[in-house]
C-alpha cells in the first residue's frame, strides 16, 4: 500500500515544489515547480566542469547498460511475439493483451533506449544535450510507459474476469471488445504523451498523478480479488478432479496465467519505484550530483522492465515458454 500512496504524494509534492536556480556561482534551492520540459532537462545537467567530470562514469555505465538492455528487449520481445502467435491454446483476449504488452516493450527497446543512449552521449561530449533529443525521449517514454501501465491493468482485469465469470468469460471478453480496448489504450496513452508538450508541467503532473494512482489502486484491487477467488476455488479442487479432469486442468491454467499477470504487475511497480523515490528526493532536497548520477540508473531500471516482462509471463505459461525456447534455440543454431 505504500507504493500506492507514494506516486500521488510525489507528483503532488512536485506540483508545489521545484528546484534550483543559480545566483553568483552559488547554488540555491528554491521551492518551485519546473514549468517546462526544458526546466526539467536543466535540472539533471551538470552545472560545473568538476560535476561533469564526476558524472562521466555514470553516463558511460548508462550507455553500456542500455545498449545491452536494448538488445535483450528487442530479442526477447520479438521472440515472445512469435511464441504467443504460435500458441493456439491461449484465449484470444489473453493473446491480444500479451501481444500488446510485448509490442510496447519492443518499442522501448527500439526507440526509448537508443534515444536515452543518444542523450547520455551528448552529455558526455559537450554537457549540453539538445532539447529535441530530450523531448523525443520524454514523449516516447511517456507513451510506452502508459501503454505498459494500462496494458498490465487490463491483463489483470482479463485474468480476473476469466476466474470470476468462468463459463461466461468467452461471452463477455470477446475478441472485438478486447481489440477496441487496446486501440483505445494506445490513443489515450498517445494523448497523455502529448500533454507534456501542450501544457505546463503543473497540469501534466496532476493528470499523471491521478492516472497512475488510479491504475495502481485498480490493479491491486483486482489482484486481491483474484487471490480471494483462487483461494475459494482451491477448496473445490478435489471435487473438480473427481468430476472432470479437463475442467481442473483448465482452472489450473487460468490460475497460473493470473499469477503471471500478478508478477508482471509486481515487477512493473518495483522497476518504477526507484525513479519515483528520486523524484521525491529532488522535491525535498533539490538536485545534487549524486541525484543526477542515480537518476541515470533509476531510469535504466525503468527501461529494464521491458526486458523482464517477456521472461516473467513466459515462465508462468508453459505453452508460451516452450514456443519461446524453441525460437531462441533455432535462432542461436542458425547463427552459430
């Protein structure tokens, strides 16, 4: 529950507080919120030659880590997309939602991480990254982050409906409805990413706080409901096993996929939590050299989530896992 309250508190704190202006070569910390992306970028840039030199190792490490993670995100998510397509036993709604999540994670590997590397390289070269690079990185990261956030929430909703509705699941969660929901998810996420360009950071902060808190609370409630339903159904396993072995196998498959969706949600929260904490520290203490250094690694952890997602849900779904292992094995054999 601490995580649920930390995001709105941090964003609302940032709404009233902002950092840092320079006066007579001394750093003073004022409490105001940055009003534009340019102000946000300036907060994380080194302001002295000594500070720039001390941050070089962090920038180089960030470049190396993100280059590797970009490769793993692209490889694992392309493999996951092929594996999901080659697994006919998955329900149509779950297949669409897994493809949506893998597609957004693939976008992170193809676009976000290369742009982040370009931003770090510009800081290494001249300590003056272009505003266009930062704007592109921020907007695209916002887009794919919200797509992943909403995608995880809808996937947990789908697993809850599969357990709660049981026989009526196919009737309610139709292919057409899920497809429309995914399209609406992308449109709304694109709108949110453009909000950072259209409005001041003050308005964007309030919107993001409401959306993020709403998604976290909803997903947590769904997982709690799933837990209660699974615990209740476990008491009926022996009766189901005696009456219909196929029905029991189907129930176990749904429960495992629900557990996989829960783990995806849990890892998502923990990958974003360090960066949220950095925002809180900035709001309270202002930006220091150590904060700039840590922000490179907390952003890398956020981007790491795109490499972890396919591993998590493939490990919890046997058919998808077998298909993905075969794809990776055949790929390695082809190029060795």
